[in-house]
């Protein structure tokens, strides 16, 4: 199956949205739009800077569509 993306979990071999992580993504997007730096978000959520950048810059609908393909 490969690496499970942040915001999803694996159940019976299928990707399913992880509600808490989705809330975190929405919170990160909102904080970044309000001017919070990616480094601050990295420290707060304990994720890699590249992961934070990807999550903040990618549309949630795109993330959900890519999960449905897997």
C-alpha cells in the first residue's frame, strides 16, 4: 500500500479520513493564512516542514481525491 498520508488512516486496506488530523490540517491552513510561519506550525504539530508546506498549499479536495484513488 505504501506510506499513509497525513490526514488518513488505513482500515481493511483502504484509506479512511482521520477526523482529528483533518481538523489539524484545516487549523494549519487557517493559521498560515493569518500569517503564522511554517516553522511555527512545524513545532506546534510535530511534523516535517515539507509535510506542513504540502498540507498548507494543497487543496483538501485534492487530498481527498488522491486518497479515493488508492
